[in-house]
């Protein structure tokens, strides 16, 4: 017997994105307290955070055949609550090496969940015949915003990160049962072929160009998550609530932009939307880099959130709709590099922060914004509705 609410397929996709990101986002507003408890600098903390990136890369490389065998429904229902528990255990670490090791299984869960929910969003798009990918990622941002805001309040109350994150475990478990308990995976875009999929989803040249498109958004989104709270504390010596609010501000602005992005993409094309957002991202990053006031920095983080909002979802849709290889392989190939850049690049920016100042952990993203602007043409000009007939004729989509 399956427990939970009866929900339309797209609503269940939105719920999966929200719950997963709420779980993921609970850690980041507590990083200042975790850093203080460990007694390490930004470089040591950043290297410890690399553990989740390595775990994610391992999972994205090897998870696809395992998920196919175990089943996407069973995997999702187990992995989301386990991710919450693993985060809680990780913050018990007494030093950066232990933190690194405890974050490895965290990353393995992240990679598998990321693959499941993005493929589910793509297949649900095909089922409905309209875009939901950006809106699904909007709910990811709403979840991250909610976790950031809750973390800011809890930090201001003086509750320890361990008590906070262990308290999140039953919340995530209940939400998973309630909203995902009756989840049934949508059908593949096409029937799976008889050939065995490779364990490593090798990126093609076209996928590497899409990686270049997403690089600035992924690195700067991750930088905002990892370092915005520590930036506010180090630069302006603000209260824990304001430091945590920086994480929530970026995620909240990102959520609102993603929620309405699909309509703009349908009207103006993915390339135009992407270039506009990348310009906003560049402006927000410059504000954070030069800002003399905490409120102006919060504005910069909000603009960065808007700028990063739809770049990755657009690239995921472009990868899934390519006809050169099965959608699962293209999605995995893009996710392997782009999502790991989201996790690996920002932690390594801790070394930049420690040697050159925390502002430079954001300033180094400006060249990446320029690279993304140059390669944005790869997202394609036609909205999904116009491109549908050609896609329906192409095999493997």
C-alpha cells in the first residue's frame, strides 16, 4: 500500500525538487558556525566541502545503470531522507578531514537524486507537451530559499548546526512520504534500446559547449551558497541572521525568476533569455565585489540569483532534446561536469578567499560570465513549441 497525496505528475516533480533542495540548502547558512567550531580558514573549509563534489562525480558517473536496476521510485524515496540524515551526521565532524570524508556519501546521494529528478522533469515535459523544467528548478530554489531563511533564524537563536540538521531529518522524511509516496516515474521519451549504457557518460563536443554556457551560473550560484554568509560576516561583521539571509536572498530571487522563465523562453527564445540573464549575473557579481554596504551586497546577491536562474535548466533541456545519443546519457554527461562545477568550483574558491580576500571568490567569476555569453548560442533559437515537430520525427528523442 502506498501512502501520500494524489498529485498530478508535474506537481509531484515540483515537490521532489523542493524537498530535495530544502534538504540540501539546510547546510549553507550554518557554514559560518561550522567554520568557527572547526577553527579553520576559508581554504580549509573549502577543501573539506570538496568531499561532496567528489561523491557527486562518483554517483553521476556510475549511478545510471544502478538506478535503472533498483528503480527510480524506490531510489528517490530512500535517497532523499538518507541525504538529510547524512548532512546531520556530517556536521558532527571535529575537523576538516573528517568533514570531507563524511561529505563523500552526501555527494553520492546528491548525484543520484539530481539525475532522477532532472530526467523525470524532462519526461514529464514530453508527457505534457510544454516546458516545466525552469519551473521545476524554481521549486528547487524555493526549497533552498526556505532552508536558508530557516537556517538564518535558527542561527540567530543560537541553536547548534547539529541540533538544527538532526531536527530536519523527520521533517524531510514526513514530506517525502506525504508528497512523493505515490510517485510513479514517467515513461521514457522512447523505449530503451538493447545496447548497454556506459558507466561513464562521455561528454560530446556539443555537450562541452553546453558546459561552457552553464559554467558561470553554476560556479557563481555555488559561490553564493557556500560563501555569501561568510562574506557578510567577514566583510561587514553582521549578525548571524543577516549572514544567513544572504543565502536566502539569492535563492529567493532565483526562485521567482525561474518560476516565470518558461513564458519568457517560449516568447523570446532560449538564447535571448540566457544572454539577458548572464548580463544580470555579471552586474550582480560586480556589485558584490565592490559593495561598501551590506544592503547593497544583498541586492548584488539577489541579482546573481536572478542571473543564474534559468541557465542550467535551459542547458539540461537542450541536452535532453539532442538526437545524437539517448537523453539519459546526454543529461548525465552535462550533469557530471556542470553540477560538479557547482560543487567543486565554489569550495576551491575558499583558497582564493583565504589568500586574496573573500570578495575575490566572487570577482573571479566575471571571466566565466563572458565565456557563457560567447557560447550561449548553443541553447538554440526556437521555443519548444515551434521545435516540437522536428523533434517528434527525430529518433532517440
